[in-house]
């Protein structure tokens, strides 16, 4: 089997999103920028919107210009978080800023899914990193993109086989994510049913739980970080995650880092709530953990109230944000949060039953997330071997 080495410009038509300054709206058509692109897919937690009028104005079909993404285009972030790809699906409808490039594969030469996985490969990402190290800012011009390498089997059926092996892993991951979403929606509907049907009594939040903040060990002291084993969450861990159940944190701190900072070790199943900038994201982890100062960590006095409190607070995100203040960024203080009120069902059995049900759901979601972690690991081991011909198909 022969492998070809070409440039992006030889196997794709290359364009990018709108260069115009488009007014953002509260709803309408999604308008993606580079911040929405991650190596493992789109991050739509902070997606912008534009009006239908602006969408039609800037993203109408034009034969001579590639500005509107189409099915099987490969999108690539080119400002900030460079090199994160996304393969456009048939059902996708969104606009793009000029911080995202559009690669439209020449179908007679290269399979779109193969190109997508090639862009995720270490070799392609290394070529981007080489450009990053040579420029002052994280930016890829269209000229730079066109010159990047593509190595591929010269036969399309072989490209399709490689892509199908890798996409089988991604399909399983996507299916598990859908199951997780359904499980969390089911638990939320159960909470809503309790609120509708039960008699309630009201308390101040400080009457029903302990609330703790977090802290950050000095980043310049490697004794606080190197070989750290204590989970340490920042809001980004939650905003980029697709479940309230957490498995791990991106960064970890040492015992000394915990002692020499205002970070606190909280017990398993503490409700982690982001309290500044991105307010009202929630997480639970089945291990002791710590957080930075961007959290209020909630420990219910009665463990049977945990699931109910989690979904009640999650349902009141806008109210929580409404109690925040700050000139640089919004933050809700522990004092203000403690003075908010919360209603509980008078029937304790209802809370006990809901907690037991959610414990089963939590374990199920945790297992699905572990499966996804193993699937990603297996896919990422296969990816370079398939892309360099080490494994023949």
C-alpha cells in the first residue's frame, strides 16, 4: 500500500468564518468561535448566538467562497486553542467566526473522516506546535494551514477502513454520553415531581449544610504541585465536563500544597458549585477532593438531603447568579449564598428514597464515564499506529 505526502492545500479547499463584527443575541443561530473547539469535540457551554438576519447575510451558500460549513467539512480552530478539529454533521447549523478555518476535502483524494483523524494525530499536532513556537501569538493564517502536511493511503477504501475503526470508538463514546444525559434528565424530572407533589418547609441554606471555600497553592513552588495526588478542581474542570459526576481533576496538589494554602480537603460526594465568573456549575466526585477559590463546596448536614439539594440548586442557577456581584467578574459570596433559602419536603422518606435512587444513578454514570475513559485511551493508542501505517487494514 502506497502512502502519499501532500499539503492541506493539495487535498482540501480552505476557507474560514466571517470576518465581520456580528452582533450577538440572546438566542437564534449558534455562532462558534475558537473557544468552542476542543480536541475531543465542541464545547457549547459558552456558545454565542446571532440573529437569523445576520446568519443569512453572512453564511449563505456561495460557490466561490467557503464561509458556511457543510456536512463533512473539517473545522479547525486557528486562534488561541490551535488545532482542535470538528467534523461537521448533516444536522449541524451554525455560523463561524474567522477564528475557525474550514477545510473542505476533495472527495476524490481524501476521505473526510480520515482527514479529521489525521488532524487529531500527533504528527499533525506536532506540526502545529512547531508553528506556535515560532510566532509571538497563537495564530494560524490560512497560508500556514495550507502548507501543513497530510500523509494518507492513496486508496480511498483504505482511508475509509482506518476512519471506520477509529469512529467506532467515538460512536461508543457518544452513545455513552447520550445515556448519561438521559440518566441525569430522569433524575432531574424525579426532583421536579417531588417539588410539585410534596408539602414543603423552608430553611436558610446555612441551616442545612456546611459551606466551604477553596484556595490555590503558590504556582511557583513546585513542592505544592509536582507528583501531587490530591484532587484539585478549578471551574474549568466542571464547565468543560458533560456530566455532574466527576472522575478526576486536571491538576493535583501535594499534601504540603494543601497545608500551605487555603484549599481544604472535602469529603466524597461534597457538592462542588462554581461561585465566580462561570457561576452555577455543579459536580460530585466519589473521593476526597479540594478546589480553588472559585467554588462554594456544600456538605449537607443530612446525607439523605444531598441529591435533592444538588438538583434544587442546579435548577436555581439564574437565582444564584442574581445574588452575585462584582466589577471585574461576578461572584457569589459564601455569606450571600448562606442567606438564600431552600425548601425541603416535609416527608423525610421522600428524600431518603430519592437519595437511594440517585446513588444507583450516580454509580451507573460513573461506570459509563470510566468506560469512555478506557475507550479514549484505546482509540488514542490506535490512532498513531493506524496513521503511520504501523497497523495495516
